[in-house]
C-alpha cells in the first residue's frame, strides 16, 4: 500500500495532466486552447519586437541571408 501512495505522490502532476488532456480531447476544447496559446505567443513576439527593434532586425537579416 505504501508503494501505491508513494507512486501517486510522485506522479500526481502527470496524472492530473492526463485527465485534463483527455477531457480537452473528448470535448474538442483543445482547439480553443491552441488558439489562446497562439494569441499569447503572438503578443509575446510582438512585444519583444517592439522593445528590441534593432536586435530583431539583425536576427531577421541573418535569417534571410541563410535562406
């Protein structure tokens, strides 16, 4: 019995994550989650570019030169 309790205490985060993922997959809520993640990522990238214009320009130039 102690081994089961020890297993649960070590892996409770993974178990909760699996349950949440199954609920999202079954209800098609994962689409909304993906959209929210894309919005937050886009906002972060936009803010980064706004405050680091010169560095972003240099990185874009290097990226384009590699292509």
